[in-house]
C-alpha cells in the first residue's frame, strides 16, 4: 500500500490489520479530558450506542476507573441480551 493511500472510512466497524490475523477498529472513541464518573460513563454509553467498539483511555486521562467500569457493564449487558 502506498504511504499516500488513505482508505475511506465507511463505518465505525471498519478495521485495519496490524499483524497477521490481528485487526483493530480504524476509529475509536477518545476519552481524553472526560471527567471521571457520570461524565465519561455517559459518553461511553452514547458512543457504544452509535457503534464505537474501541475506547481509548490512559492513566494520564485520570478516568480509567469509570471507563473500565462502564466497559465491563456494557460487556455484561451484551452477554445477557443475546
């Protein structure tokens, strides 16, 4: 692939191969500057409802507790609703 080739994003489910047999979503929901607690939890809930499946977080953001808690809840909800 040419270094100037930029694939068009069609959907939030679009992926890119990063290693043989390993793909990640092209676009993820960022949580930088989202406050710990209901603020970031609401953003994640809304992002997941839109179709985001990759959530970006880092200890630097100071909200990883809420991000992890809501992602765990979302995973549990997904398992129990199917």
